[in-house]
C-alpha cells in the first residue's frame, strides 16, 4: 500500500444540499477558514455519473486532506467525526455514527479540485486504497443525508474548536448517541409537553429511554464532572465553563440549569439503585428537558472554547 502517496478523504454520511450547482459563499468561507486554521484542505465536489458540469442535482460531497497531505487514517477520522458530531449537535439526530467508517481515503494527486470526480473513478480509487475483503464500498459511498447550507456552514465554523478538544468531542458523542435512542424534533415538542407524564410500557422502549438518559448525563459529566452536592460548587463549575447557572431551560416549564442538573443526578442515583420499570421510569417530558439541558450546556461550552460569539451571524464579510 502506497501510504506515502498523496491522499484525500471522502467524508461519509453527509452531503451538501445547495440551491445551485455548488455551495454558496457562506459555506465556502467557513470551509476555507477552518482549513487554514487546521493546516488542511477541504473542498466540495460533485460526484457525477455523466459529464462534469452538467449538475443533474445540486448535491455536493465533502472531501478533505490531513495536514501532511499523505495518508493518516486516525487523524482523518478525528476530522470526519468532528464534522458529523457537530451536525448532530446543531441539527439533531441525523447521522448513524455506529458504522465502521466515517471517511474513506483515496489517492488524489491526479484529480482537479475544480471539476469534480466521476463516480466509477472514485469507487475504483477507494477500492484500491482500502484492502477490506467483502466490504461494500459502493453501499458505503452512496449512504448519505443531504443537509442544507446554513447547518453546513455552522459545522465548519466549529470544526477547529471541536477537532482540538477531545473532552468536548466526547461530550458531543454522548449527546449524539442519546439522540439516537430518544429524540423529539421541534415539530413534536407540543406532544412532549401535553403528554409529558407518559412512561412507556414496552420494555424495549424503556431500555432505549434509560440509555438515552444515561448518555445525556454522561454528556453533562464530560462538561462539568460529577455535579457537586453543594450549590456554590456547582455554580462555580458552570461559571468556569462559560455558563450562567441561573439560565432557565425547558419547554413545559422553565427551570434553572442547576435545578435540572440536580434532578438528573437524583434520577441517576435512583436508576443505579433500582433500575427502570413502567411504574418508576423517566417521563416523556423529563427526557425532553434533560436533552435540552445537555444540548444547552454543550453549545455554551463550544461558544466559550471558540472564543465567544459563535452563534452570531455565521456569514462574515471579509476583505
């Protein structure tokens, strides 16, 4: 295997949905800034079946290199995972993160970043660079979700911060897995409020809810550690992470972050002692509120690590 040849990586699971044949200025600017900060290259490519430039559909895939330009699968996976975890934080449950691969390498020295790449050419190069007998690269390449540009721009704005912070990335992973076991999209929040006292009676659903809760709590622990019993210590931990302890979160009723975290701790202790049953489980509204709390804490921590003002207007006019 010619690992010293120049390689690029195809990001799996994700594509850019654009209004035209290529991403707009906001996405390109975010990609360019992140690539410069990390010392890598990132670019969108159309994977075409016909001739380049036809633009049969406004879908572009994401490609990147590692800092050396050569093959480094471990660092490439860190970049790819950071992109996908950021998307899960901003958009909700979107990507399946349990697959064997999040990016696939191929030798790219002879391909122009302007014209895109033919599907059969890309498939051949990926198969040549990866010696996995019996693995369906065709199925893996074609399995993706198309995401609109504003989320893509936000993901790349966050990329250097997420790549360079292992603890932040771990907390994001816990939340992402929680969302795959339990997730309420914005359109379903009214149901979570009105049917908030519901506890599932099916054991398979109850088990998934408990797993989701545990991962939510692990996300909180990854951010602030085991929540201290004393109020002043909990407040100080939140303040150190750039969070306002008196900030209120929730849908059915607004509660201070410190109160929500304490309720999560209480349930954690109860589950550890007794486990879940249909008569002693986590309510629908509680699951929703706990995820909202974990998401809020993650977004605030990301904002602090970014240097502040992360969630202000993404597009910036630069000379």
